[in-house]
C-alpha cells in the first residue's frame, strides 16, 4: 500500500522544523502501514517560519500580477500531469475511495485555473466616485495582509490547503500552513509542485505538530487567519483573533439536511442521496446527515435509497472499483460506532449497514441508514462526520423546511423537487443550498462564495469574497483645484451656502 515519493523529492525537507528534532509517523488507514516519518515543528520553528515568510513576502508583493498568474497556471498543469501520483497520496493518507480522491485533484486544477483567469480582475485597482465630481479623484486598491496563517483538517488534504493558499498568494500574501498531522505528505507534495511551478522559496511555509501547541503559535504571529475544523476550536481561534484585532475566516461544523419534497423525482433523489451522504465515507463538512422526506414520497424514496446503499461497493485500497473507502482513524471509527450504537439502544431502526467491517479494513464502517431517530439520541443533533444518515418523515414541505432549519448549524442543504426547489431553497438557513444535487453544484461553482452561517462559520471561500478576503481595502483620494474645506479668502458662510446648493444637486445624481 505504501507509495514512496519520487527519489528527487524530499518532502521532509519542506517542513519548517529544525534538524534533529522530534519526528512523527504517518500511517495509512487502509492497513495501518507506515507511510513515512516527518519532522515536528516547535513553537520556535513556527516563529522562524513566519520570519522567513515575511522576508519572502516583501519581495513577492512587488511581483507583477501576470507573473503570479503564470505560476498558478503552471501549477494547474503540473497537478493534471501528476494526477495518478496525487490520487495515491490522497488515498493512502485518508483512506478515501479513488473516485473521491479524484474530486480533490479535479477541484484544485479548476480552482487554480479560475484564479489565474479571474483573480487579477477582482484584485485590480478601481476608480471610485469622488467626494466632489471633477475635483476629487478617488481609487480603491486591495492590499495584502502580509502573512496569512492557515490551519486545515485531514478530510480533504489536497483541496483545502490549496484552495485557501492560492488566493492568499495571488493577492500578494505569504502563507504559513499547518495541515493535519494525519495527512501532511499530500500538502507537502502540493508545496513541491508550487515550487516547481515557480513559487519563490520561503513564501509558503509548512509546519507540522500538535494543534494546541503550534496552532496557537500560528494565531499569535499571523496577520490574518483561516481555519477549517470544529466549531469549538473555531470559537477559540476567533476569540484570540478578536483580541489581536486580526481577521479570521472559518468553515466549521455542519449537520446538513436534505429535503425530498412532495413533487420530487424519487429515483433521482435516491441516487443523489448516496453521493450526498457517503462521499469520503461521510467525512465531508457539507455532506448530508439528515433527510426529510414528504410522507407521500416516503415509501418510494426509502425503498430505492436503501436498495442503492445496500449495493454499494465498500473497499479499502487504491482501486477505482470502490464506491466508498475507509474512515481515517480509530478515533473517527469510535465516534461513528458510538453514535449508531446509542441511537439503536434508544430505539432507532437500522435500514442499512450499522456496523464496523474490520474484515475490510481496520477503520471501515458500513454506509448506514437509520430511521426513528429521536432528539435524545446523540446523532440527532451532533455532527457524526461519518457514513451515517437519518431519515425523517415530513407531513408537508413546510414541516420539512422547519425541521431542516431547527439546528445550530447552517453550512449546506439539499432540496429535491421538480418545481419548488428555488422557492424552498431561499427559506433554508444555510450558506449554500443545492437543488437536485447534494453538495457538488455549489462547491464547484468557483465564481460563487461558499461558507456557513450560524455555528457553521464566518467568511467565505471561492467567488470574489474568497479572493478579496485575503486583502484590506485602501482608499486613495486626490483633491484638485479646490480643497474640500473651501478656497482661502471665501467666508465660511459663503462656502457653506455654495456647498448646500451643491449637495442638492449631488444627492440627485446616480
């Protein structure tokens, strides 16, 4: 199962850590085999990484935009050229299926291309209406923060580090990135490809280690923070960022609903629900964990959905034949098992799956469908982050909407309907809503922002927001001919009278 890096690439050398320090082992979820050992960064290493990044950023900010976009374009092409290798790195570190790993590689290539084509236009300096027409010439420019701290989780080890780092770099920032300790090789391989594409050395620094130690240090040094992970940790980071008066963007937890309305195409909805619920073994912030089915559609949808789930191919390995792969760790397996066991013990019924499969792999859990889930069960409201979904009857579309909104989370939602999807989508409390699709339509629409509301986070990826979020606005106004306070020699009363008449005119202009 182990796949070594090419002989000319020493990924360990890309970690910002001193020689001779501690190291950590990274294991493959498929079979617990050793992938490799990498150095662990200390607090001093993090401080040194920021110092190196600041030095590199001072030169980078003067690099013409056309050169920055050329680097992104070359990186996109390198990602596509190294597709097979990247798929294997992603799989061996996460345990996900090859098809799900392919989503990451494709997404990164498309996002890099989108940024290269559209980023310069978003970031360009713009002429704004001045205080006084003709006399005031005003411009808005976007200024990079300096060094952006980015902390990403293990579930999408290629997509998330790259998705957050590329717009930060394009905007003129440097980056200090901490990928999760379970999946560091994939992020390091991304860095090596960026360097091959022409990114100046030192501009993107990667540190590894315990989040409570070096994560805190990143927040202390960063000029802006980006975090993906749990709501609890996101609150802690946001609190410290507020104390330091720096910005933060955070994509946090979710308990995402899917609604099968009275007029839904049940065949299409049942097939779509498989992808919506079980991609990456359910270890996806925007995957569906709750399905509300109109009573008139219950029998048809449930039977078709369960049939699809029961015929899924679950396999641990680098093969295209698997519909679903493994969970990533013993900890994740324990959480999923606990949620399911607790629900069953309290009266929930298992319609499909419901158990671990050590015969397939140490952390494999069957795709699981439950019904009769009640509020006193842990998985009713808590994020499971695994291949488990609960079905609920809804006596009306209105009831389904109310139940979907009855949560502290608001990351993603899915609506299945022939006619009423747009109307219902606008009533759901979620940062993104997909109609007749689970999650991919909104995520892959790179020109539109993506993020959560309520306890699911603040800030946005993608779209203009996901580019401008790595900058601060600076306004520059040049006054000509006459000062705003009036010319010398003219009385205050006379100038006020002239300005009063002028305001009447200006207030009517578009």
